[in-house]
C-alpha cells in the first residue's frame, strides 16, 4: 500500500503513529485504546524507526495523545473560536485516519502484532512459571506447617525432658544430702569404733595386768601352801616320833 500523499509533508515518526493507529481504529472502531494495546504499537514503531534507545513507549504514547487532542480541538473547536486546521501539518493525515480512509496503510502493524504475540507468549510462560512457583510455594507452606508441627512436638518433648531433668536434679540433690548425712554418720561410727578399740586395748591391758597379778597371787598361795604342808609334815613327824618314843617308854616300864 502506498502511503498517504500528506505523509511526505510530515516527519516519519508522526506518520507511522497515525498510520498504525488508523489500522487499529479501522479494526476496533475506538479512539481510546487500552494501555497494553498501545504498548506493542509504540514498541514496534520505535523499533522500526531505530528510536527505541532515544524514546520510551510512554513518551510515544503521550505524543500520540497530544496529537489526538490537537486534532479534536481543530476538528471541533469550541463555539465562537475560529480554527485553522490547515496550519497543522498532521491534520489531514489524522482526519483520514479517524475517518477510516487509511485502512491497510499500516506498514509495521504486523510487527506490532508479532511483538504482541511474542510478549503474550512470554507472559503465558511467566504465568505458567508463576503457577509453578505458586504450587511450589503451597508445597513449601505445607512442608513448613509439617515442620512447625514437628517443632511443636520437639518443643513439648524438650519441655518434658526439662521437667524430667529438673526432677532428676532434685532427686540427685536429695541423694547428695542423704550421702552427706551418711558420711557424717559413718564418721561418727568411725569415731565410736576408735573409742571402742581404745577401750578394748585398755581392757586388754588391764586384763593382762590382772592376769599377772593373779598369777603372782597363785604362786604366792602355792608357796604358802607348800610351806604349810612342810610345817605340818614336820609336826606330824615329830608327833609320830614322840608317840613312838612314848610307846617304847611304856613298854620298858
């Protein structure tokens, strides 16, 4: 398709803006477009003209909105205001676009559609990735819930162990006290045993002393008895000799 004759009198950028949007207007029959539709159109225009590094799609969109506003002001000026549309070099081309006379003259609309399809495909990939991430997040949440329950169980077990440990500590303290009491009692028993041992030694010594004294007494008694027996024997012998002599004397008489 040949470009509109007026397009040679204006800058290429504005011409492409008008031609591309005229195609959209012819298909959609709307003057205002949603943001994401304009986004692909402006990206394609800027890329086609090598301006993607010098201008953003937002700046291009703003320029298009300003052109539409200027066109409306010139096309339908307020009552009492005289307009001069021919003074604006884009009016004729804009008027043809708005009236649908430029259908089929969008040289890069296919690029915009391809860009939109590519971006939609990327968006679908992102959506699928987002769904996968959401499922993974749900799995992680379930695993986190399981871990939280396990942590709660471990906390209860730890609390139980702490209570058991405290009980064991109290029992150990009781055992230590009883052990200390037993140690004191054993010390007292040892002291009593030492005292008994000393008393036994004293008794043994006294017993030995008594034994020696008793032995000496027995020896003295035996000596005395032996001496008494000797004396008695001498006395008896003397008596017997006396009686014998007396008997002999009587016989001699």
